[in-house]
C-alpha cells in the first residue's frame, strides 16, 4: 500500500468539500491508503509527513496565494527541508476561489515551488476540458482549464457544497489521476529494484 495524504486548509468549508471529492477519487485506486488531513493540524507536527509517499495539497486562494494557515504549514517544514527528507515524494495541488480565475494560478505555483524546494515530484492535472467536446460548461471536467493543478470555483457567500457538477467531477478525476500516478511511480521503483 502506498500512503497518500490530502492536506488542506478550508476556512469556509469550500476547499474541504473539494478535498473530500479529491480523496474519494483517490480511494478508487487499488493499493492506496489515503488520509485527509487539515494543514493546521500538521503545522505543529510536520514530521508526520515522513510517513507518506505522496501529497495532494489544497488551499483556498486568498489575495493571489495560499491561505495563512496553509502557509504556516508550509513554513513548519523547514527542518525537513534542511535534510531534504521529503525528496522524491509525489506532490500535486488544488485550489478554490470565488472567481473563475481569481489568480488561482499563483496559489498553485506557490505549492509547486514549495514541492520543488523539498525535491518532490510534481504531477499536474491531466484532464482535457470537456466543453471542447460538447459537454455543457458547468458540467465539463476541467472547465477552468488548469493543467498545473486542479482549480474549482465557489461563488461569494454560497454554501460549502455549492459547486457546479463539473468541478465536483474534476475533483474526483484529479484525485484518481494523482493516486494512479503514485501507483505507477511505485511500480517503476519495483521494476528498477528487480534489475
């Protein structure tokens, strides 16, 4: 079993809702042991990351970047960075904001740079936007067209589960894709060790 953690911060519940769908998609993959963890719970115990083979990071986009709670989690890993203890682990990320763009790309880039500084292997969002094949926009997977990570949109002051069906579908597909990448990476390691 490969251990995969969905690590997220959610102030209003929107990012948590997407995190749950990402986790559900990842759980569909055989050989994956998945945990859903709040970033603020890891900030005081970053060494818990050592027990995982891969991570899917999730944060709302606040003013063009990750939330303060997610940044505190990232900053807490400095000791692990000094020894490059997360090197070679798989990583990816997702974000939620209330606007279609909302500078979500900046949030994903901050997660990417964080992963790169730790020597992790980043996996993007390999889902083609379905609206190009005739699926209605709100029902389309990857309707927001992000390949560096997964993006979702929640309107202003709406319920935590008020997402269009396309974003929910994307979250599940994204989680499954990342889990499958972790399994494939693990298989490649086994083949290498046998040679």
